[in-house]
C-alpha cells in the first residue's frame, strides 16, 4: 500500500457506528410511555371536569369555597334534645333549611323522604326548621310520615350565619364538617339524576 492510500484513510476515516445500549432504549421507552399516559390523563381529567361542571349546573348546585359549618344550637323536634350542628360530622350531611309556612319547602319534603330511603346510611339528612311557631312545626311532623332527622333553630341563627333569606336552601356538608355545595330553591331530591349526582360526590 502506497503512502497516498494511507493518507486518504487517515483523512477520511470510515463513519463510526454508535450502538445504543439496551438500558438507554428502556429509559427512552419508559419516558415515552409516561409522557403518553400523562397526556391522555390530562385529556380524560379535563373531560370529566367538564362533564361534572355541566352536571352541577344542571342540578343547580353551586360549589362553594369550603368553609367550616357554623356553630349553631339546634333542637331535635322529636326528642327535644339539644345539640350543635357541628356535632353531626363524620358522614355526609344534606342540610335542608326550611319552614312550615314555605309552600315550596313542603312540596319537596316527600322527595327528601324518598332520597332518605334510597341512600340510607350513605348520607344523613337534617331538615332544620326556622319556624318561630313551634306548634306549627309539631303539627306538621304529626301529620307527615317523615323518617329523617328534623331539628328546630329556635334561636333563629340560620338566616344570619348562613346569609340567606329565601327558602328552601340546602347545603351539602362533608364528613369533616365543611360546607361544600349549595342548592337554592326546591328540588326533586328523589330523581335518578339527583341520586346519581349525590352518590358520585359521596363515593369520590
């Protein structure tokens, strides 16, 4: 071999073949799968959030900034025993604020009873009356077969502490005692859509 061919080989070496290691391939594949999974998760999560938002609007549910349930003394309308609203934590509570003089409040009572029968122990229902006439409340309870808890706000604290002046007004309270959702006005609480909606929150 002459000097010319030696110099050409030195000046123009053959391309170096880079061999990707098996470990590098695995790392790359793992990052690709994680990235792809994260992408699909974000898409699915966004669609779920959008469906929930539309569903909440359909239910007329207002998601409120979580706040601790106010400390209110309430009286069991059946037993006459006093307690604090905050004592009823540990499970989901549907707090329905109503009065016997409120016609729309009375209209939704049968559906609340059906909801109580449907969800049972999954959610505690508290109907808190703001009646200033206890005799009217006692008469209503006597004439209606209701199996959920009915309490009386005899100190009339609810309107001031909750900032409400129209009824019925209903709040969903989480097991840790936080107000989470608000429903203004009457509802058909026993509808399939409503029970499904409440169940989705309770089981989330």
